[in-house]
């Protein structure tokens, strides 16, 4: 069976830390796959907030996640601090990809590589729309 491979970027423009909570632990005793997706969602919200954006208001538009991929590299355990580094790339007419590198902050062991695709959405018109130029300018200026 073919495995997913995410070509991770070399440089990241944002970093945030999160603890592994007891509710993030699955029956195997380690960080669950659903918790990783929740962690990258929280990291994305924090990243957008660093530009004074929300998922419902990026230059007057919302964003919608169109896909996600996660490649697990190592286990995470309750109480560990996870550093999540973010980079944005692969811009197209309607959106871009957001990359997430999850690392154990104490040991520097990579926990996961992740990517989410986003598109911009006009909630009033109920349709996908072009990526705002001001968003692209802000992101590229930050990298």
C-alpha cells in the first residue's frame, strides 16, 4: 500500500506550543490521531490570529479546509510539550496549503508532519472565491 508523503518546507514563519492533555491520549496510551488534527486546527487559529484574522474573517472572507494529511513519525505522551511550526505555500487562485511540523519540545523528536489545504469562501454568496491579495502579501512578508 502506498504511503502518504508530505514534502515539508525548509523554513517556518510561526511557532506555538501545546501540551499533550490527558484527553489527547488514546487507548494505546499515546497521542491519538484525532487529537493531532485538533492540535493543528488550534495552531492554525493561533497563526491566523497573529495577523488579526479568524477562520471566518480573513480580509472579509472565511476559509474552508479542503483536505488534510498527517504522517506520524513518533509517539507523543501525556504531559509533553509539543512545538508546532507553521509554513504556508502552494498558493493557487483560490487558496493555499498550510504545513505543520509537530516536535517534542524537550527531546526535539518529530512527532508528525501535517498539511491542510484551504480555500477562501464568501459566506454571503455561498461560494469559493479568489485568495485575497492582502492575505498573500501578509503571509509572504512574514516568511
